[in-house]
C-alpha cells in the first residue's frame, strides 16, 4: 500500500481519533452533571454538544478503519475515500455547532447562575483540554489525513465554544448587555467558515477534482529527468491522503521498448521519492514531439555549418531545446577512422537523444545507442534546427 509511513498515518489517526472521542465523552458527562446540579442551561447545552463531538471522533475512527483496507478485486483502488466521507461528516457537525452557537447567543437567556466561578473553571479546563486535543490531532505523524485535520479543527472549534460559554457566564453574572451575544455570533461565524472550507475540500475530492498544484509539481519533476522529451495529459485525483496519477510520457523515438520501460521506471521512482503521498502511477509512453525538451547534437564542419559527409565532421555541438542553450562543444572529431561506436557511447553518456546531419550515410551505430539521426539538406545550423522543431526532418 505504500510502505510503513502510510501504515503509521492510519494507525496513529485511528488511535488519536478514538482518544479524542473518549475525552469528549468525559467532558460531556461532567458538563451535563454540573449543568443540572448548578442550574446552568449553557453548561448543560455544552455537555450535550460534547456528546455529538464524541460521535464525530468515532465516525473518523470508522472512516480510517475502512480507508486503510488494501485494494481488492471489488475495490481495485481501495476504500481511501472513506476518509473523505468522514471529513464531510465532521464538516456538517462543525456547521451545526456554529449555527447552534449563533442561535443560543441570540435567543437563549440564562437564568440565575449558581456558583459562577466553578462553572467558569470547568469551561476553562474544557477549553485547555480541547486546545491540547487540537495540537495532538494536527501533529499526527505520517502523511496528512483530511479526516484527522478536520477533527483537529473541530477540537479548536470546541475550545472557542468553551470561551464563548465563559463569556456568556460572565455577561450574565455582571449583567453586561449584549457581550455574550456579540462574542457568540463572532465565534459561530468563524466556525461556519471553517466547516465550509472542510466540507468544500471533501466534496471536491469525492468528485475527483484535479489538483492543479500537484499537476504542475509533477510536470516540473518529470521534465527535469534526462531523456524525457515531454509530458502531457497529466491527470491527478485524490483519494483519502493519497494521489493517483496518470500521464503520457514522451521518450526519444529511437528508444527500444526496454529503454522506454526503464525510463518510465526512473520517472516513477523519482516521483515517489519527491511526493510521498503518491500511491498509484500509470505511465503511457509515446514518441517525443519535436517541440519538446530535446538534447541535440549538431555534426559541424570546419566552417561551423552542418557537415554533409563523415569526413567533414570536425566538431560536435550539443545544445538543449527549446531554450537553445549550448551545453558543450566537442572538438577534433574524426568519425572516418571507424570510431563511431565510441562517439555514440560518449553522446549517450551526455544525454543526447537526436543528431542533425546533412550527409547521406546511414549511421546505424548511433541508432543502436538509442540516438535518432535526422537528415537535412539545410547546412545553416539555425535553419536546420528550426526544420527539426517543425517536424520537417526525416530519420533513416
């Protein structure tokens, strides 16, 4: 499924969501009992709210339980989106809590409060515990899990709720007009905004929305690999914490099936190293387009023109497209002495994947090294390169 790091993510996520649920149960029981004992509707309502909080913790646990299951014949891509479903459930719970805080702030009027300092102390402890829970959940090791992050935000919302309750108790205690209402509405609005963001991300993931940032990162990584001419049709989708990627990879046309397969393996290995959350990669190999990223070798004569016979080749200029940067110039070349194989190996080692030549000889030794030779009647170097990029040169 991707190695120990991925397993640690799910194992730790399940453990921490279960601990969060147990903590919420303890808080709920404590607040309900205190609310009844000291006639505090706010404390009692907050206790009921914590019961709902414990349920979201168990939902996250169940979501991660299914998400960690290995792919099967029935579910070939796994059940990783169960984690996104859990995130969506948490987002709905957070939205309800935010709306409830606003409604209570506007319409609920507290009666005579008994032992206000004790109630404030209880809510202060609750705020500290839920804030610690936020840090605990958000520091889960391994790859980022959306459901755990959502539950972390949910815990932060609970800490803010406790603060709102404290302000409500103080406002009622000292008869401060509108203070509880204003603070409660502000906190409720913030919670609704957080729930919208979590819910939006969950829904878009469930709908297989593409990830533009990941796509550009993948394109950059792939194009940095030697012998990759280009890459297109990059499709990225997310399932749980993982990325599933498909792409069309452009390889040098002279590459054998074995060479092309090896290049695909190099690309996949590089991507997995750079992007730990990458779980599945599908690579379709096709010949590179002439406007892509080539490393060209120009066989030049003594006048810096494209050589039209082996005897006239005096130097080899190596440059990269499309930026046309000259990478190196190799002087004192003499292919007439039968050292074509040595030159071919040297060019391959330098990453050359195409040669431009104005002669008629068929340089089969170069093609055997995975280097395509393109023939031109144009001896001007710049014009010959332009013809190559327009796809007007032929290979033999």
